[in-house]
C-alpha cells in the first residue's frame, strides 16, 4: 500500500545542505530527484544568493561530478547537479528504498521532504538506512492511503509562521513588521521564515481550493 510522508531533517543530513553551509541566505526548492542505479541527478531552483558563488561552491565539493545552470527566471536559477557515487546520508536511503521525492525545500538550517513509498516496508527500510547512517528524521505527517491534497498538511512550524505574520501585521499595507523581525523572534534565518510562510500559505490555499471542489 502506498504511503506518503512529510519529514524534516537537518541540513547536514543532505549533501546539498552541507554544500550550502557557506550560503546561509539561500533557499532551495527541488524540481525533481531521479533515482539511478548508483546515484541521483537532482534539478532544483536556487534563490536568495549569488548564483556564480553558489555554483563555484557546488563544483568544488567532492560529492559533485558536474554542475549546470540551466535557466534563470523571476530571480531563481534552475540548477542540475550530478552527484558522485560517494553520496550518502538521506540520499542513500532514498535510492535504496525506491522513494519518490514529491516535494523538497531547504535552507542551510533544515530540509523538508514529502516522500512517497510503495509500501510500509519501503518506509521502514528508508528509516532504518537513514538511522544507521546517523540521520535524525522528524516525521511531520503521514498519509495512508489518502493523498496530501485531501488531508491537513500544515506543519506546526508553518502554522506558527502564518499565525505570527497575520497577527503581527505582516500582510497589512503598509507592513507593521518585517519577515526578518519575525524570524529573529523564533531564532531562524530570514530565508527560513519566508520559506515556512510561503509553504504554509500554499498549503492553506491548496486545501481551501480542494475543499471547494469537493462541495461543488
């Protein structure tokens, strides 16, 4: 039976997170992760930093074989990285368990993944491999077999960001508080707070629209 989970891991559990330690302002959203026999090739969008410097950091890392900047639009750059076969941590767990990455976003602090497994056995295999590799995984939500579009999927962190922004006047015109000020209150970076807020609003909107469709 298919199972979908939302998890959070620290940035250093994911090779891309470790690579971007030098660029804490950067936000990343994966476009796709393609499992191969011994590696993966991810496509991801990078925003919030100097792409030339970020590309140089990626190319210098021992875990990368090739880095290509494909296109830039709306202040985001689509980057393709071919990882070396030395890759480990959560990526190894993803490949071995045949997981499908439905969504993934991250900063230098933490990564949030939405993963699909073909069975609970695959999920257990993923968790065992990750745990054996020293990766600490926080399970946020599990959907089985209901899809995320039909179930509440707002994480506690996202709900906190949306609630703070609403109550403190972030959405008012003019704004009464900045994202940086809200981020400082809970001890995270500006980019991490903006990411939580954006994903939280996206989730709320998606669930609202899905609910409207079910009642029409």
